[in-house]
């Protein structure tokens, strides 16, 4: 056997071993995630059950507010002594509120599934801490909960998520975020950022009025180009300080430095391809600021950055970029290219007059600071009231 043949067989063996090792790593990571999900679910269900029992105890007790406070304080002292930390009056109050908000007739079926076996009366072993809770910790007692269907919460939504979700009074908005957390596997930090940037309000104000209700039923659904456009794009994570002037290169560099957060702001299905992507046409070079691909829409998404007011020339330039990609880059099975201009200020009338109705080009104003949430909520409410009046007049 010659040296070349030995080398080839050696490479095959090494590749085989590498694949084997990677498979084992993948298996371990999946199993760890499964354990985390089980812990999350068990913790959430346990807290829900504690909240239910507190509410029922209060209903059986004396009809005065002092009794409720007394029960919570006594329970907190007892649990702290026998189970350990994590059961302060404040936390028990949160569990009580959790049950009140997510009681059976209020739980969103789009993010929660039913237990096949009803949950029994539960108790946590004194020797184990909250971090060690698992399914083996839950044991049955002689008086199980009635054999009615119980709810199993989505394992991707942790107790930390629920603490913030409970603060959202608008049920439709709360259900929207529940769906998006589970669908996108948002960490708490990612969820907090999306909430603080008023994602729900921005998407609602960008949608057709008769489709807004779908946000609370299905979350953000991307089926056509317009679905990826928000009422405004929030770029507060770039950390650009307020100053009279900054260049488009400053903005572009900041986006690349915070690419993960920018992808989160863009939404579902975006893959980054290039910065300052050059193409040559008739011996002239042109550069697209940012090029992405959206795997859900199966198309290229070109983004141009404008630090000032959007002009009709900017729209014409983007139209040329889109045309080039459609004619020379896009493959037959892919959908038409989308062009997005992120600008400091736009005039909707100029956009409408410059672009044809068939144009796959959109303009979105960006904001370097978090929007005033209350203002967007008022705007959305006014918008909803107008829609309701138009329906009643039909």
C-alpha cells in the first residue's frame, strides 16, 4: 500500500472519529437541555400549585386583608425553616399572582399543553434545594387533585420569564410574548429587550388592522415581505451617543459590532451574508451596505443606511440594487429580493410617489433610543378604537 493510499484511509478514519465525537457532544447537549427544560417546567408547575393553595386557603379563612398577610408570613417562615431560601413573602405573593393570572380559564392554549396524567398533591423533600428540583422530587400523597385536566407550561418559558409576563396587563400582548419566547427560545435578557423596545406595539402598528389579533394567537408570522417591517426599528443597543452628526459608516460599524442584537431586532429567519457587498455593472462598482438572507421567505434582503432624511434618489438607488440581485444573483427557486432603507426620517408621501405598488422596497425609520412605551400604547389604542368604529358603522 502506497503512502497516498495510507494517508487517504487515515483521513477517512479521522473524519469518522470526528463525526462520532460530534454526535456524542450533540447527544450530551440535547440531554442537558432536556434536564433544564424539565427543571423549568417542574418549578413553574410547583409555583402554580403553591399559588392555588394559597388562594384557596385565603378563601377558606377570615374575610379580611390581615388574614392573607398572616398566612403568607407564616408560610414563608415555615418553608424557609424546612425547605430553604426562595420562599419569601414577596415570592409567595408572586406565586399567588401567577395562579390568579394563569388559572385554567385564562391560560393561552397556543403556548401550553395539557398533562396526560393529572398532577397530584405535591411535596418537596426538605434536603433538596430549588436548583435540584426534578420530576423525581414530585411525589403523590393520598389526596390527589381531582382528575380534571391540568396544564403543562411550555418548558422554554422559565419562572423568570413569567415574573415579567405577569406585569403585562394587556392579555393579547402577554400572549404574544409567550408565543415568541417559546418559538424563538428567547433568554430572559432577549425577552426583556424586546418588551422594552415595544416590539408588540411596533408590529401591531405595522400590520393590517384586521390581522392584529393574529399577533396574540400566532405571534409574528413571516409569510410576505411586508411582515418583516416594523413601525420603527430600534437600535438602542448600538450605544451611539446623541450628537449633531454621525456618518453612515459609524452606524454600519456599530451594527456589525452588535450583529447578534441587530439580528434579534430584524426578526425571525435572518442570516448575515456581507457588509459593503460589491457588485460591478458596466464597469462601475456599487456597494450594498448590508446583505442578509431570510430563510423563511427564501430571499435576499438588502439594507441601506441613511443617517438623514430619506430622498427619492435613495429609493431609486435601492431599486437598482434589488433589480441587480433579482436578475444576476437570485436563483430560480428563490423569491424576489427585498430592499430596506433604514433612515433617520422619512416622508411616506415621497416613498409612495417614488415606488410602484409592486416594488419590494420598504423604508423604516430607526431610533437610537428606546421608545416611550406609554406613547406607543396610546397610539395603538387610538388606532384600535378607530378600527372598532369603522366595523360598527358597516
